[in-house]
């Protein structure tokens, strides 16, 4: 592609020499991946500044540089105010604006994004639509899966993925959209058709100034939804009416709003809810009719997840009968209230809960179904929001008969310091500290008796534990499975 075609998306820029006739073979933001004829965009990250790697990029074949300041190099340099925003717009242009042709649903909120995405996948698949998913667990194109590093990839990878989905004839894309991605402009240029809000509670305050700043970032998905109220096809904001943030989010968009909830009057509601250890039943009431649902998904938080997905499906003109079949046939989502069953007479459940609100939700569910004791194994991640650590600990001792505090992903922090942050000020005594996560899980399994419930929280689907800057193989489910087998074989 001619560089002058790409530069059409940048309203004003400075250049060191003529660049219009340059032919660009690819766009890169990692100097190590640059090849001959590439355009290199300097991104200032948290730990690395792309401006420091211009020399390496040019050596590897970069033919033009886009930067936020003058850099010393033999290649032409284009200076723009914000390279992150420009990268997003360039990527959209370079890959042919794929989301202008692909129906796109964005799901944001503190908890539930992954489950809502996979419930939607099930619904659209039941409707005979080929789906693509971009999210916390993986990227999926049809039945093929690919690993991910972030909930929402960088703009370049994102548009490349959309382009690949388009080539593979995907008919519906569902994407988890993180507050980081919204705040950093990774989704600039994405043409969302439906934006879903699940809920808001404390998280990521290591990045955001406060909870209001966190909400501001989330609201960007709705304020950027569509350019005109009358634009076709119609755009929809699907919002949890029972969440206190709903008022602001409804005011943030000029598009059609459809609400869902269980408490406050909403357009899509769950009535006559019945919960048990085997699943959930409720009446799904919608603007296009009502149906009864008997789902395998457990807990009130999953009722909200199913409502969110149903509301989005209705705006996509999917019949209620199809929604019913999907909700009743989905068995669960990887690492979300996932049972580990080796025939033992007590329950072991692994869940991704890593925020105060999500931990409280899953513990409330466990407590409600427990015939005997509830154990929780939980820690807090290093290099992340420290203020939620004592909150997580207080919730754990409030709902569990015994809380076992352990390491999560300590990253570059001292695990002992993280555990100290969690336990300082705790007046309750129903907890034990076991730093090594494997030993903590083994201890919980050893303590469990008939009809007890063990909740292993925080890592869910993750198959690693990050200590320092190294990721080691570690899967809560497999560690628990082995501990159960060892106990049964004694």
C-alpha cells in the first residue's frame, strides 16, 4: 500500500522528507519483527519506549518511522501527537476496515465478560452463524483457537485478527473490551454494532486513578458507539439496569439502549428465579415474548450473564426458541465456576474470581449450596491494585469457614508482602497462610470432608503462575485433581 493512502487517516502531521510515494509492506510496533519495507510506529509503553528502538527498526528494514518526537535516523520520520491513536487508525486502513463489514459485539465490565462472550457464541452457533471470539481465554475463529496475552489485543494485532476473520467468512464477532484497551485507544476505529455492559466493581486501581476514572474508561465504549443515531444498521447499548453505573452509561450513548436486570424494571428480565447445585431456572421476559429457561450454569451472577447475552441476541433478531436451546445446552465456561470431579464426596470448584465483587459472588453461591463447610483458596496478584487485597481477605473470611491465603501471580513483588497486605487488620481467625499455591490447594483438599465445598479462586483458566518475570506451568484444576487422587489413594 502506498504510504500516502495510509496517511489519509491522519489530519495533521510533520515529516522530515517526502514520503508519499513510499510503498509500505506492513506495519509494526515491535522493532524485532520489522522486515524490509515496513512502517515502524513508536509506542511509549509502561516498560518500553518504541522511540528507543528506531535504530534497530531501521536496521531490520523499516522504511518510514512514525513517532511523537524527532528521532535521529536515516529513514523519513512522521511526527504525530499520539502514536497509539494513529496506530489504531493506520491499522484499520491497512487491513481494509474489516469491522465495517463484520458485525461486532463488544462486552465490557468488571466481571462476566468471558461468560457473556461464550454464551453469545453458543447462541449464534445455534443460529447457524460462524463466530469469532477475542477475549481473556483465547482468540477463536470458528473452531480454531489461538493463545492471547491481553484481554483486548493491541490495535495492530486486533485489526489483523479481524481481517483474518473476514477472510475465513466469520459472520459474527464477539470481543471482550477491557478498560485498559479503551483508555489506551486500542479499539479506535472498531465499528461496534452492540456494546454490552455487565457490571462495575473495584479493579485495576493500580492503573486507574480511582473508581470514577475506571468507569470513565468503560463508558468510552458507549460514547464511541456509532456516529449517528439514524445510521444503519442500528447500534445498541445493552446495559445492566441493576448496576449503579447504568445511569451514567445510558447517558453516555446516543444509540438505542436495551436494559436487562432482575431487580429494577428492565426490558429483558429474569423472573421466578430458582437456584440449585445443578443449575438455574427462570422465566426470561423480553420485548418479543417470554420463555422458560432451565440452564446448567450455576449462581445469580450467571443469571445476569445469560440476560446480557439474551438481550444482545434479541437485538440481533435471533428467535427466542434459538436462545432457549443455546442457554439450556451450554454446560459452562473454562475456569468459571468449573467443577473438578474425581468422584470425591466433596465439591471442588475453580473460578477466575480475582476482584472483591466476583469473589463475593462466587462465595455467596458456594455458601448457599453448601451442606457443610466452605473452604476458599485465594491470593492477590503482584504489581496490581494493592487496595483490593484487604478487601479480598475480608470477603474470604466473611463467607468461608476457612480461608487459605496463598500466592496468585506474585510477578515481581515479594509473595510474603502481598499476603501481609491481605491479612493486616483482619480480626477474624478463620484463616491460614500458606505461601506456596500448590501446598495451599493440597491442604484444602486434605481438610475437606463429605459435602464440603472448596473454592479455588483467582486464576481460573490460567495454565501458568508468574513468579518474577517467568511464567511456570501451573493449572489450579490439574493441581486440585492430583491432590484429590492422592487423597483418595491413601
